[in-house]
């Protein structure tokens, strides 16, 4: 019992950022008819520029997700009333997959020290975490074009104190959707990373988006679990 009490005492409560990220993912998943996309750009000393595009469509239980990295299609997921299929064009593999399991509240995969996870997962769950964790320096609401925007100023410092990640993350204050975030890294690997929403539309998308054309994965190898989803 003493061990359990110590573990509970050491467990870190979700920050305002953690809660906003979780709320944004839930808001997206609970919207029955939507089309949205996000652009990601990053610069890093020695790695050059990197660009990704995350696109998402939903009509009731039908979904389509496409992820592009540096102009190359990396992943497609198409789900309709009969099948849920994931394609990895670069590896030329595909798999029929089930519904993603909902993560346990407050339970996140461990991260290596001095690392950053800033992206979308294959089910369009937003990831914005670091180790050491981000500290929320400011949490305020602004009004832009009649829309209330929640603005979080965040910062994380390496355990060695030799570098930081700092920036701003923005969310729709009322509807909870993620709008965008920009981070600046200093220290051994300086650079910037930014994700910006470039489209959000409400209403049922074109039904053709959820039709699975066998030509899309012609010549692909069927696997039980694609490498990219492990």
C-alpha cells in the first residue's frame, strides 16, 4: 500500500496543455461530418527543411486519412461500412485493421529523455509532448475575427540546461479544435517546427472518398500489421 501511495504521489497530473490536446482530439473524433487538414513544416540544423501534410475526412462512421511527407504519400487509411484498410505506398504493403483502441486517460507511452513528440498519429490524434514535460507559462484567450482562440505559451528545458523548446499552441476556445502550434528549439539541434490548420469544413464529404478502389493497392503485399502502425 505504501508503494501504491508513493506511485500516486509521483504521478504527474495532466497540464493545461495535456488537457487541451486531449480535448482537441476528442472534439475531432466526435464530429460526425468534417474535412480538415494540417500542414507541418520543420527546419533543423543539418537536416534541412521537412514538410508534412495531414488530411482527414469523416462522414458518420466512414473515414479517410492521408499523410504525406516531403511530397511522398506515406499512409492512407480508408474506412467504410464494410472494411477498414490501411495502405503504406512507400513500403507497398496494406492491411485490414480494426478500430483504434482508446488510450487510457492519463496513460502515455514513455519518452526518452530530452525528446519531443510533435505530430499526428495514424488516427489523427494530436501529439504535443516533451521529456522533460512542457510547462505552461501563460494560458489566455484572444478574439480573432469573432472567434475565441485559446493561446498557450509553453516551454521545456533539457535536464542538462543546455537547450530549450518553447513556443505557442492555439486551440478553438469553444469548439476545442486544434488550430496550430509553432515551436523553436535551441541548443545542440536548433530549429523550428510548425503545424498550421489550412482547412476545416463541416458537412458530409464526397461519398467517393470512402470507396476503396483495389487499384490503389494493386501489387501491394497484404500484412497482418503494417510496419508503420507498430
